[in-house]
C-alpha cells in the first residue's frame, strides 16, 4: 500500500481564524482537510454548514475538502455542500432514507462519496455499496466530539473492510477518524487504513509541519 493521506479535522482548529488555520495545515503537508458537520440532532454537537465551506473557497483555499456529514436528513445539505465547493462527501447510512439515492445524488454532481461506519456498526451495513463509493470512513470514536480516546476494537473492522476493498478492483480510500495520534496511527495503518483524520493531535500543537511529519514517520510513509 503506497498512498497515505493525513487529513486534519477542522473541529480542533481556531474557528476565529479558520482560513489561515486550513492554509497553515495544507502548507505544513496535509493532504486533505476533514470538515466535520454536526447538527445537534444526529449527534449531540453543533458545528458549521456550507456557508463556511464556501467562505474557505472564497478565502483562497484550494485543497481537497473532505466533508463528513453527521446530520439528518442528508440530501439537501449534501447538495449545498457540493455547491459550496466540497470535493468528497461522507454520510452515515442510518441518517438517510435511501442510501443508494443519496450516493447517486452526490456522485451525479461529480463529487466523490463516502460512507461512514460507527464503532458499534457491522461492516455489512456498507458492504452492499462498495461498488458505488469512493471512500469508507471508519469511526474510531463515537461521532460528536473531538479529542476522544481511540477505540482499539474498530481495528478488526478496518481489517475486514481492507480485505473487502482489496477483493474488488476499485480505488476506494479507507479513512479512519477519531483519536488518531502518534501512538494510534501505526495500528490503524497496520490494519489497512490509508487516510488518517487527526484533529486535536494536530491543531493542539504549535508546529503543524513537525506534527504532520511525525505522524507520517510513525507509519514510515
Ligand atoms: C468526531 C469527528 C472527528 C474528530 C476527530 O465526531 O468526526 O473528525 O473531530 O478529532 P480527534 O482527532 O481529536 O479525535
Ligand atoms: Zn469526522
């Protein structure tokens, strides 16, 4: 496996200076920007909507915006995020009425699509859609808050999804999200993840360049 992506989550960034923060992590070597969207309904926390995504584009952010929707319903806001400049949109299957329809809605707009799986959910929930999606987002914490502890039991599911992806000849990213830091990233990589979301482990440090390099070194990438 050669591709490794580091995707800082804006959840732990300084929202009063979000444009600068996002450009700073991109300059420091981040591959994607992970944009967490919470609605205080599907998850018990509230973050930001498509206007903020659009503002980042207007500010001059050109990097890959990996939008993680933790909201219900999905379709209308997914469309707004597409208009706002998202490159990839992930959603949780239980948050939408018709998973295939939501996948097609996103794909038909030329934006990549991902499905998210919670730590207590079975891989069979996403398996039927592997032929249609670009990314699987494995949650290694329960969605809602940054800075939570990595749940090691999800590594088993990561390995399962890795074998499913390898068995079909499609380019599907396997992203892991929650509690990723210098200690946990190696385990997630060994289990088969290739894209690593890290919020607090990056934004709570002062030298983003050094932190991102260290994360890469932890997996020898
Ligand atoms: C949790 C979010 C994560 C979170 C990651 O609901 O989906 O993206 O912000 O934050 P850390 O890396 O601090 O666990
Ligand atoms: Zn996320």
